[in-house]
């Protein structure tokens, strides 16, 4: 099979770029978190499990909402970073492990969440495991971002010429998708690792959309690209040449590049008894 950079064995290569990862990766909209909290039924314990905490970008809003958060993170450097980040927070602990391998009590969590991370999990193991770990009525919330291909952007065509030279072969130009297309089963599977939460027993399925724009200077945009698994997985010479070409294009056009993001929130509930 042709490599694309998203092979599961690559899931810890962000462990080499922890500081840049924390600096340039996006934050999710406040509305997304508010919708999660509204969806979760009222409870007294507020126990949450995070799958793939990374540097804690999605952890902070959950902690701020009063949840006790247990974070699972496979990367040792990432885990150390997030442990230090929340060292003064007594409602947080981190476990260094792949989610598939971690041992936790069943029927224990009100919320299990994963931000741009669950696609790294074997869903045939992960989804049933999440179901077992949740209390009855508990919620599984997955969210991710999409860098929306903007073919009307003045830099688009120039970017494509660089990608054609240095990206994985054969190069397939990104397709501009509508928000409905992002929710097609094959694209849900590509983004989250499975096609339908209801296949694993979850009910009250919810799919919600959010948008934002973020402007990067050329240095930060290259640092952002280097947090993308497909880019980071390129052969070193191709990766450096790609980054050099993209950076030169941005600098030629004023030094800044605006990215349109489309965020997806996908939730399901474990049935009550």
C-alpha cells in the first residue's frame, strides 16, 4: 500500500516536537465545549477520561468546567509536558499508555473525550472499551479540525505546484468539501477511525459544526505543518524542500497566511439501564 503518513505506528512521532506542537496547534471553539457540557447529563462526580491528551490543548476547558480528568497519553515527552502543565491541579492525572492497553475500572466515567486523536486508536478495541468505561448515561465526545481547502485563495495554485513536487506520490489534490460531505461515513471513518457510533451501542448521536479563521506568519505555518502526521512522515529531503517552498510563497505574498478551519463534534451516549 502507498504510505500516507497516517499509519498507526507513527502515532508517537509528535513526541519529538512537544513545544512547537503546544505553541502552534489550534484551540477548539468555546461553543464546542459548551455543547459538550450541555449534552452531558447532570451528575455529581464529573469524572472524565481523555484519550490522547497531547499537550493538554483540550484538557484545560474540561478541567475549568470542574471535571476530574484522567488523561491517557502514549508519548513520554507529551505526558511529561502535560503533567507539568497541570502540576498544581489536583483534579488531573496522566497515564502513559496506548489506550488499547490501559487498565481502568468499568462504569466509571461520565465523559470520555478525544480531540484529534481517536483515529490513532484501533476502533474495534477502542469503541467497545469506551462503552464499558462509561457510566450508564455517560457521553463519548470526539472532536477534530479540518483545514478547509480554499481553491479561491491567491496562494492555492502556487502551493499545489510545491506539493506536486515533494509530497507523497501519486499526489492527489485536496477536494473542496461541503460540511455535509465531511459527515459522510467514509470521511467520518477517515477522521475518527470508525463510521458510526451507533455500531457500538451508543444512542442519541449528535453531530455539530463550528468554524474559525487563524492567521499564521510563515514560520508558524511551517511549524504547524510539521505537526501534521502526513507532512512529518515525508522523507527528510522532501519535507525540507516542501517547507522551504511553502515558506517562500507566503513571504512573497506578504508574510501571512489565513487558514479556514471547520471543526466537527461527534457525540454519543451509553444507554441508561
